[in-house]
């Protein structure tokens, strides 16, 4: 069986003095909202292309991906909080 890895990454940065953290937070919230939509479209396409082979993989990948996403989001929140606390 062949595998394909799909990574979704985002970098949000701003150099606007006084508004940088607010703009970064806004950008991350938009990314989180839009990634949900894109994931639905991506899964729809995969299920249409490979209906029999993705049923079991989808359930496992989705639950594993959700756990990883939550851990990454928590770590990002902790980092952001520490940056805000030091400024």
C-alpha cells in the first residue's frame, strides 16, 4: 500500500506596532475556522476518488489528527501566553 502525507501549516506574523498580537490571534482564528472547511472538502474528494479504501483509514486518521491538532493548539496557546506575559 502506498501512502501520501498531507501537511497543513500556517505562519501568522505582523510587524504592525501595537497591533501585532491582535492581528496574529485574528489570523490564527481564521486559519482554524477555514481549516475545518478545507478538511471537509479534502475528505469528500478522497472519499469520492477512493470510496472503499478510505472508510477505515478515514476514521483512524481523523481521530489521530484531531488529537495531534489539539496538542499543537494547546502548545501554541501556551507559547502565545508566555510571549504576552513577557511583553
